């Protein structure tokens, strides 16, 4: 996959390409992702700037890409980030998009010193998170939150929303598969049922059957410590999650910094009384 950035003025005129800020193509994780800097300077009085970028999928299957941009001020300080999702880019296809919401940079000069591509994530298109406001054919929408971290303890919440029209029951634990940058299975990590074995994580609630009516949600958690001692530290960028064995998988990108612990705890599904899916489309 290759992402190329360019800056366009509002009238559609495109700035000339410039050299990447590091003097060449920047190797990204996975070895197949490179990012050029985003060059071009609009003339004085030109209409507001937008960032134009393209995503080329050099893989053999369709992928959904999530790109994080950092917007900088004139002193090179990060002022804000912007995240774009480019869904279902077919094998060998190139998709072009514009990042129109440039925040504090709107109407000002935009060049290679003001925009950076911070991160690129890719997941198989048929295992990508459902778009906001949409409901998968299964009637279940599975997501992961940004997580919490304190004193070496990491916790990421998993959320299962019944956005369909029928009740759905789940019992037990989410089914997890840890994946590396190439989306291949990560070996050597023990997935614990319950979080009791993770120091400071506390105990899990008992396993019980959870029935979700339309609009209701369930939650579970992944917990680990990022302790690093003897051995090689392990980071797991992706996790394939199923609500239960046989359920449709969703690949999330929580970035598990497991250190050398070799363990990840997962809690059981529980009714999430605080969350309600009241305004999401319902499937029939």
C-alpha cells in the first residue's frame, strides 16, 4: 500500500510535488507502507486549502485503511489530529480522497511543514468496523474504545451493540485472535479467561447469559500490563474479535503493548446499562 499526499487549493489547482521530509520514502511498519510529505503552497489570497491524498492497495484482497494526519502550526507544533477511513479499497486499486477539515490551517498556507501522516492501519474490508451510524447485516455492531492506562495497567473496552430488530443473546467471553502487522497470528501469548490473573486489574464479573433487546449493548474488557523484564517485548497491533464462537469477526487496532508478560486477560460479556443504541439504523 502506498499513500501519497499533495495539497490542493479550493479551485482544484494542485501544488507541485516536493521531496519527502526525510529525503526519501519513509518505511512504515509492515514494510509495504510508505508516506511522502504533503507539499505545495497556495498563493496569497487563494481559497482555503484541502489535503489531497491517495491510497493504493498493493495487496491481493480488499482492505479498509485508517489514516491519522497531524496538523502543525508554523513552529512545527502539533495542533490537532485528523483521522480518515477509506473503506473497501480493492486489490490493485487506487482511491483518492481529500481531507477538507483542516481546522486551524483553513485559509492559511499549507505545505510539507504543516501536515504529517502519523499512522496507517489496514484491516480486511470484510472484517472492518461498521461505519458510524450503520448496522451490519448481522444486526450486531462490535467496536473497541481507546482504553485507559494507569501505573502500567492497560484496559481496552469491547462493546457489542444490538442495532438490529431482534433480541440477541451472548454468554461467556469474546473470542480473540492476536495479529501482527501483517495480520498473521501472534504466537506465545496466553489469553486468560477473566482478568484476575492480571495484577491490579481486579476480578471479572461472573459469566452469565446476556440478552440484548434492540438498542441495548453489552461490554467486555481486555486487560494487560506492559511490564518489561527479561526477554523480548511484544506489541500486538491488531486483534480479531468475535462476540462468540462462530460469530462474524471484526478486526480492531488497539495496539496492545504487552511487554514481556506474555498474558492478556479478557472479561466476560455483561449488560452495559449506561449505553443505549437509540438512533442507529435497525436491520430487518
